[in-house]
C-alpha cells in the first residue's frame, strides 16, 4: 500500500512537470535552454519547485489518510484493553473501514480474545454457583441428621450411620467427578495406559451393576467380545458406570444395551436406553458440565462431562445420538491398538 502511494505521488509529480514544460514550450520557447546547455534555467527551477510542492501536498494528504486508518483502530483497541483491565469484559475494539488488513486482523484477534475471556468468566461464575448448589444438598442432609442426633431427637445407631454414608458417598463422587473434569480441561488428567481387553473390563462392570440394574427395572443386554486396546481400564470402567448411572437417573425403566464394536480405527463402547431421550435443543451441550437432562432426577450434571473427559484423554471422543425407538445412544470411541 505504501508502494502504491509512493508511485502515485511520483506519477503526479512527473505529470505536473510535463504539463508545466509543455505550457512553457508553447508560450515561451526562448525561456527554455537548448539541449546542449547543462546549466538549469529559471524555468527549470520553477518546474522542480512546482513538482516538489505537488509531491509534498500529495504525500501529506496520503500520509494523513494512512495515519488515520492506522491510528483510529489502534486507539479503539487501546481503549477496549483499558476497559477490560478495569473489569468490563464486554468491551470490544472497532476495526474502522478495514482498508488495512493487518490492522483489521489485529482488532479481530483482540475481540476474539476478549470474547473468550468473557465466556470463561461467565462459565466460572456458573461453575461456582453449580458446585455450591450440588454440595449444599448432601451437606445439609448430613448436618440435619447429626444435629437431630445431638439434640436427642434421633438415635445415632447403625441405621443412622448407614443413612449418613449415602450423602457422604454422593459428596465423594461429586468431588471425584469435579477433579476429573477439571484435570481434563487443563490437559493434566493422568492415565495409566496398559494393554486391556474391553470385553473383560465390561464384564467386570456387569458383575458390579447388572443385578442391581435389573432389580430397578433396567435389564441390560451385554455384547462384549474380546477387543484389545491400550487404555486406563479403571477410567474406562468409571466412564461406563457414569453412563449407566445416567440411564438410571434419566431414562424410563426398560431394556438397556451395552455393546463393544470396532471399525477401522476405533473400538466403540455403546450404551442405549429405552427413552425418552433428550430434546433437540440439548443435544449440542449434552457433554457440558452441569447441563441437566431434566429438573427432577437429582443428578449433578457431571456424568456425561466425565465420560467426554475420559474419552478425549485417551485420544478418542464421545458422541450422543438417538437410539432405535425413543431412546438415547451414547458412544465412547477409543483408538485401536496399532
């Protein structure tokens, strides 16, 4: 752009000098030196001065325009940066007429950074409120029962202790889920990767929850062929248990299917339930922490976020879709052994 401005000024100067000499040749031919004369004549000085003035005016005009296009966006960016530093994360810079791509790109990158900061701050506020809400319920239960026992209203017997263990266990699961999601989001979730057979690992899960799930009205069909992968077996079991707990909390009683299949690149663990599934508006955020599928089931909203975190830590992914009929289908994809 600066090269174009320079060429334009030079062209204007040359055109002005050409026009001046043409006028002199036409009206005062004797004022012009002969071609053999080496010393400039007065008319030459006038031509040079006129060309210099024209060039100076053109350069000043072009410089002012260029400076305005550079300075205005940078001034807007500086003001937005000061506003963000003062706590106004909604401040944005204006790119002006975008005639300078470099300045416009700088402003766009700044605005993108500011948008991400604002989103992170809003997410942090939501997280803090959600964590406080989820912790409050079990703590309130434990505190109320202990206070009743201290006042002699309820006996502190074995039955009471077993009752108090349930909210304490819920607190433990909540803290572990928060730990997994936080470590995964920061890229610090450590895995103990060893050769594993997914079929055997899911059979262990079956032994843990199969009978209890059937007693609650969720008979599970297991299709778990031998499938070698390199993974953290305990974390994979944790993810599958989280999926089955999600089914128990949010799905209607009915058949559940757990299966392992493979394609060219991945081993796929699939859990399908009998419905009612999720509204279309929730399918894009189903793996986001503290997103609840319903308001009356008592979940923490962390189960599927944990599933996603564990899958992605293995270099895989988690996917939600509609199952056959009205149910939900969640897949965990893990890279196959190369």
